[in-house]
């Protein structure tokens, strides 16, 4: 088909070759006569809106070419190729113009449903989708300011993925904005198909640090409030997640539902959440240390009989692995079955293991309590990091006893203190210490209409 086509000029033939016309089934080429001059259209049928295309065909015969979509006059055929691959309509050989690109995109899209991982009892129940236009509209609906900015750029030599940066012109940290923008412009990769997670790894180059250095959200209200505070929000086309830069450990532990209850109830929830992090990290290792000390009273440990440290270490590892397998299996089980499967597996495994003497009931109790507390952490990335460090602390105690626990805790503290993303301290306002901001972080106070970025 391609070899029999009579192309009107070199540009027509070049574009047909680059788009794979005649090979790719969704590449459409149409040729019509306008003012006794051949005009050629190129578009992708899988991404184009048929109604928009019909309107273009109706208006192209008029003297002043006007259509409902945005119209760009371009001289670079490389840019025309990129725009057609993005779903736009290219018009070649139009009178007085070399190339015209019209936006008639109609991407497949799902409803803006509330994300499963960030559900809230009260407040808005919409969420980001994989459509950049829809996501921008959800944010613009909440921010109607002249200072709001949304800059669009493309990353990926092959994928040409759209990346959008949202910020407030009068509130964003200028140094932060320039540094992030420069890093995005200098990214040299083939594709960004894995979207937000891949982009975060490129920007921050995480190696041995398991704690997240950015906050991910799929809620438009969370993204909008951070934009108003002066943060940068980065979104990638085809991804429902937004990257919030910079962030701190305490911000990762906050929930949007807190702002739909009274300050006292929300503050209690925050304190309980921070306590659950400490329990998930240190409950089992501290109990392990105390149980291995013959001078410690067993009545405070719920330990009926003394057990050697090696035997206790092996039992704790077995239970922790069981719980990790159950958690992993629940993620890969359909939603209707995951809850029942997790409960059944936990009960059966713990009962059988205790009955046959593989592990002691006390070990199951403490490990299950520590594992349950991890689910109180809103951020999935933080909960995974807490779980991993809990394993490392248990291994340190099992190998080196008290000195292992002290050294592992010290390394954990140094790791958290040393994390800095774009000049922001990860443990702010704890380190560097700011009593006023620390109280506002730990306790939820009444909403304030003035927002500023805290970058220390």
C-alpha cells in the first residue's frame, strides 16, 4: 500500500516513513483538495477524537481556519512527528503554512475514583487518573489563582513522556524550583514507562537508603494543599500518582482524613500513628533483648519459661517470615479474597506452629503485634522501610545481642539524619530542632490561611 501511494512532496513521504504508514494499522493518511491544492492529513485513529476530526474537516475549507482544538503552526518536521505520535492531527501543504498541528486527542481514560490506598471517610472522594488533562483539571478546580503554574515538558528519547510541574509562582522556593527543573531537563533516558517511581529514582539516586525521600499521592486535595504551601508537585502522563518535593518523615505519616475531624481527635490519631511506628520498629527487638537477659523478670515479658537466645532468635525469624509471606500473598490475591485468606492463614499457621512446638505463643504474640502496628502507617513506602529495619534490628540482636541493638539503632538514626532532598532535612522539625513547628507537626492545630515552605 505504501509503495503505491503518490506522495505530494518530500515532507509527506518523510512523515509517512517515520510514522510507519502502511505498516502501523492506526496511522491514517488522508488527502483532499483545498483551493485546488492537495492537502494531506496524518493522525492516529487510536488516539484521535472522531468528532474533533470532523470539525477540522468542516472548517478547513473556510478562508480563516478555526477549530475547537488548539492550533500550532510548526516548521520542524521532527516536532510534527512527535505531536502525531502523541495523538494530534498534522496538516501538510496548507496554503501559506508548511505544517499545522491540531489537538484532537482523545486518550482512553477511567473515572476519577478515590484511590484505594488513600481512602478517607470524609472529604472529597475523587482521585487522579492516567490522563494528564484530567489531573490538571482536578488541581485547577481547587486552585483558582493567577500565580498557579503548570509547566509541561517531555522526557524519554523513545517514549516522549509528558511531565508536568505544578507550583505557585509567588510561594515556591526558587532554588528548589531551579534545581528540580535543571535535573528534569538533563535527564537522558530512552523511556519513562514506569512513570513516577522511575522518575523519583532518577532524580534522587537512592542506593542503600530504604526510606522514601519524596511523597507520593493520588489525591488531588493533598497535591493542591502542598502546591499552596509552596511545594513542587510533579506528575507524569499515564500515571495517577503525583510526586511532592520536598518532604519530611513526619509529613509522610500524615493523613488527609485528619483535617476532617476536630484538632483534638486528629492530634490523638497522629500521636497513635507515631507510636505505631515505634512499636513496629522496636517492640520485637527490645523484647528479644530483654528475654535474653536472665536477670530480667519474666513476668513483664509474658514469657512462661526461659529460652536460649539462639532458639528465640530462630523462632522470631520463622514467625516474621510467616507474616511477610502472608502479607505478600494478600497483595497478590483478589480483593474479595485477600482479607479472608490473610485471617485464615494467620490463624492456621500460628495455631499449628504453637501446637507442634515449632514456635512459642509469646513469640507469635509479639511479632503479630509489631506487624499489625505497621499497618497504621499511611505511607506504604515508610511501612516497607520500617519492616525492613525491624528485620535488621532483630538480626543484629540475634548476632551481637545488646551491642548489636545499640549499633543498629545508631545506624538507623544516622541514616535518617543524613537524608537531605534538595536541601531539606528529612527529620525537620526534630532535626534541626524547631519547637514551634514540631508541636504543629505532632499535634494538629486549627487551619491557617498562610502557607510557607519549610526547607531547612
